């Protein structure tokens, strides 16, 4: 991952009842050579419960309109996974936006998608679940070299 991040994050009362909040902007975001554009993220500690609320959205680039809303627990809680973030990718997003994540599996030639995905689990064992729909997609299954 490559990009330029700017912002301000505040922390107060760290030794008693910590409070964390702020805004972060990412620009010129790239992953595996693919330019993803720009994202804005707001963070806020959710009422002294060891949880950081997250609200983000891509404002520019091929993922424009993608939203991320959820929470990250920064204090360990037995029986509760620390990651709870939902992503909503708008209808019409180019399939090329997910190509870097499918390298050597699928190669997309054209199409668009819409997806709703949940990121749960832990930092060492994240779990993705959700659904996606493709429209007018053409792709190749790399291992089989078969086009669909």
C-alpha cells in the first residue's frame, strides 16, 4: 500500500477514561500498482468502552462512493472479535478495482459490480463475509485459462 495520509487524531484522559477522535484523509492511494484515489475517515472512541467507531468513504477514484462503517475494539474482550466493519460498494463500480486482490486467480476484462461485505474476526485471523453481484462481466479463470 502506498499513499499520502494527513489528518488529526486527538487523545485525552489516557490514564483514566480515554477519549480518542479525529479525521484522517488518504490521497493517491495505490495497492499492487493500482490507483485507488482518495478516502476520508472519521474516528471516535465510543463512550469509554474500548471501541473506536469508524466512518469512512472513498471520495475519488474507482472506488468512489464505497463506504466503511463499523468499530474496532482496542481493548481485548473475551468472546468478542475486535473487528466489526461493514463495507458497501456502490452499483457500477468497475471490476478492475478488485483485480489486485485476485491476481493469478481471475483476470477481469470488463464489467461492474456491487458488493456488501463485512470484515470481522481478529487482526491475526480476519473474516470476510458478504455478497457481490457482477454485471456485464468478462473474465478469465487464470489456472484454467478459460474465458467467461
